[in-house]
């Protein structure tokens, strides 16, 4: 093989080498950019995780505190409400239990439904209070305490509603049957509309 042919082959190999080196340089730049993006994403995920944990802790405190106070205002031997966020199949789930004597109790199967009614009402208040901005300052309820027994407990729940309405500047419109003396209802409500039916005709009296 002549020197000229060898030189031509060598020049071609040099060209290929330069092309490969150029590609390597470009790929290295891309790898460096992607590596930096990966590190930034990992940092962002860590920040999101930290914020998520802090948010969950705040929610736990807010929900547990408001609901436990509501239960305490109505019952002489109240449950405490425990809110716990658990990981299940790569997603966070919220578990809600009543607690008494450090024992967790399933609210729907192991407690009186009157306590569940009070807790459900308080949870709605807690969720509304955490909205930013708030939705309309009106809450409409249809017999929210229908399982609550006892005149004294029903009196206490009315006083609780009045106090919540006043403190949060929240209008509460509630449909309820008459479980306590009418005077107590009128005393704890800004306005009472009494509906009666006679001969198929509804009559509304305003107190």
C-alpha cells in the first residue's frame, strides 16, 4: 500500500475521531445539564416533602383541636379526636379516630352517633376555617345533630353553634326538630322560623 493511500486512510480516521470527540463533547454537555436538572428536581421534591409534612402537622393540630373542643363543649366525658396521616400505596391517607384513655376508637362502630354528629359538624367548621380565601360565610345544615340525645346536650350544642357563629362571623342556617324548650332555641338563635302543617297547608311563624 502506497504512502498516499495510507495518508488518505489516516485523514479519514482523524475525521471520524474528531466527529466522535465532538459528539462526546455534546453528550457530556447534555449529561451535565440533565444531572443538574436531576439534582434540582431532587431538591424540589425534598422541599415539597418538608412542606407536605409541615402542612399535615398543621392540619392535624387544627382539625384535632377544633373538633376536640367541640366535643368537650357538649359532653361531660368527651372523646378526643386524633387525626393521623399514613402512607398507603404511595399516597397519603387521613385516618380519623376517637381517643379515650389512650385507646383509639372507630367513631362509626364504637361510639354514640351523637358524638359523631358533633365531630362531623366540627370537621366542617375546621375545613371551612382553613380555606384561604374563605368560601361564602354561610353554612346550611339539615338536622346535623339528629342522633344527639338529652335536653342538656342539645342545649349545649346550640350554645356552641352560637359561639362559633359569633367568633368566625359565620352565618349558620339549620333545620332542626324541637328537642329542647322553644325558649332555649329562641334565646340561642338570631331568628327562628317555626314551620307547622295543618290540613296539608304549611304555616311559618317567625320568632
